[in-house]
């Protein structure tokens, strides 16, 4: 299978309650769940229309003792995980888990120089999310980085993956900088506020009705801590936490407003049909 170098290819929830988290996300996002465990690792596949969309695994005890908490992690597809991990160290980032053959492919857990954590993957085994899949319901359609310094973060990822500046939204609270991979706009980043948590990546799941999805979050024991909010493009977002504390976001339309879930986004198109313009 071809790795789409520099594109997010896989998403994984590491949590303290895999069974509870699986029940939550199948309710909220509409995913299916199936066991994909090996003899060495308990693993749940979250599926969208029968196709693998994300994975779910237990947060290891040693990680918990070190203070790790439940979180979503995106994996960027690369041609060579070992070479890329070495480049990250040379560029000032960190390698927390060196390249290792795993149940999903050859992976590495890394961080950028501002400590935002993400993963690398080569040879994804479960069926890689293609760039064109980003617009489908149940997929991750947007990637947002809350950075300590947006300009420096974009320079790092540009050097590492070839990401480039796309359009930017300059507002009263600062600049929301879009970025592209292979000419496709795939996310945005901004310099976080001092009171925000440490730098991290936030992933937006595509849903069809933002109000219904937000209600499902609350009914299933999660929290909506921002939104639903309408964006200048007309799309809607909600930023949430699951019952175990992992942050995620939802994006879609508001059916009661009389417009359908749309591919258009304020004049910018990633050809992945993303609709929102998230702001931290």
C-alpha cells in the first residue's frame, strides 16, 4: 500500500477505558467497533461504513505512572520512519518511541520542538486514509495545532514534511494559519493563549448534524467545552472531551438551518470536502 508521505494517515485513541471509549465514540460519531487484538496487544478498530477509520488501545500502566493522560494521536504517513525520526531529532524535536514494527505498521511516537505529540507510520496495515477520504462522514477532516509559536511550528513541519502556508485568517486574537500538503489544505495552526494547555494536535471528526452530535456527547458522559459555533464559512464546530478526558472536535452542518453538509469552505478547498474554519 502506498504511503501518502506528509499526510495524516491514521488516528489512534490511547485511553484508560477502551471498552467505555468504544461505546462512547460509536454512539457519538456513528463508528462501528471490531476487535483487532494480537497476542501482544489488545486493540479495537473503529470503522466508518465498514472501513477502518481509527484505532483504540489501552494507556499503558508505565505511561500512566509518568503522568500520561488519554489522548488522540494522529500518525503522519512517511516513506521511511527511521530516517524521519532522525530528522526530527536534528530539527530539535523528540522521539519518545523509536521506530518499531507494530500491529499497524512501522511506527514512531514523536514530538515537535514545542512538545506537541504525534506519530509517524510507514506501511499502514489497516487501510490508509487517503487524502480524498477527508470529506467523508466519520473521517477526520481537519487537523489543528495549538502551538507555542505558530510561525516556528510551521517552519518545522515545512522542513520535515514539506507542508506549506495556505491562506490565513487574521483576527483580533491573532493569526489562524492554514497549511497544505501536496497542494491540499489539510489543517490550520495558531499560537495558543498562555492559559491554554501545552501545545497539542486537535482532530475534527466529520458528522452530519452538529446539534444532534453535541447532544450525544453530553448524553454519553462527555463534555462540550466550546460550541456549537458557527464559522464565517457557514459550517459549525464543537470542541469536546470524552468521558476519559481525551480532547476531540466535531464539524458539520446544522440541519435545522436548512443547508446540507457541504464540501465548500470559505473559498478554500482541500478537495477533501472540509467545511469548517476552526478557531481555537
